[in-house]
């Protein structure tokens, strides 16, 4: 008697052009600890986290924690620098990597900023409620997925000034090439309707689950759709 075959996994291949020489003034490099302040600014620009944080003094810690959360879950963090400024960031997981150099230091820094954030929020119990709603939604999407998810792309940001310039493609293609060199196939990411989810669909990624949450902003309640996308490097 033979064992039943495992169900076939639908493939979502991504086609991309080869990496080209970078334009003058553009540099692709590894993450540096000194990038953290600029990264926090890009997070606010992209995700408007301040809208969900009711205490002003807790906004900066919330932004820094968002970056550090992605960093501590990643094996790969690359930056595109334009004329000395951080123009784009991509963080994600890679196959066979035990973590990045400095991971222990980043975990300690993450804990220190959590303490700082708690002190900034004081007794305002709603400060982190909305962030927890997003986290819970992401966990719900993963549970509902009916296909292999693979490694995670944890953070992908391009400054508003540089969107449409090709900087996002530089980071994305670099990540795909590293996944392929490591023998990885499937990867996934979470996003929502406030972000440029169309970019992932143009790249061939497929939305396999969505969720609807209601969050409280400084200006009132807002419905947010969250998405889970997968693709094959």
C-alpha cells in the first residue's frame, strides 16, 4: 500500500529583469545601526503609525520598535542610499541563515526601546491596541492560508521622494536573487490597503488571504483590509 500523495502546491513564479549597474549617486549596501533614525522616519511616512498612537511622546518609540521588530526577525537587511540618505530599505528572511551579525545587540536594543515606549505611554492603556490588532490580523491570515508560505519579507520601504525611481526594484530583485542562491522557493509578506499592494501584484505575487479590522485613529474609526501575499523566487 502506498502513502497518499501530498497535495500539489500552486506555484506563483516571479519574473524580474537582471540586476543592472546602479545609477550615479545610488548605493546598495548592508544595514547599519546608524540607519535606525532614518528608517523610523520612513516607517511613519509609509504607514502613518502616528495616527494609531494617541500619546504624542509614544510615537517615536512606536516607530523605532516597528523597525526593530522587523530587524530582529530577519536574516537580511539592505539599504539603498541616495546621495548619502536612506532612500529604501528591505528586510527579510533567507534560507540557511542563523541570523545577521549584531542580532543579539538588536534584540537588546529592542527590549530597551520597549521599556522606553512603556514609560512614554504611561497608564494610557489604548496606546498599543491598534498595533496589536494588526499583529493579530497577520496571525489570523497565516492560520487561514491553504498553501506553503515559506520565508517572510518583513519590511519593505521606499521614501516618498524616490518612489517610481526604481529603488524599490533594486531592493526587491536583490532579495529575490539571494533567495534563489540559497535554494529558497516560496516567500510571503503582509500588507494592507493603505500601502502600495499593487506593486506586489505587478511583480507576480498573489493575494491568498485578506482580513478586515476596525482600528481607532486620532480622527475616528477606520476599516482596514489586511492582505497576505505569496510568491516564488
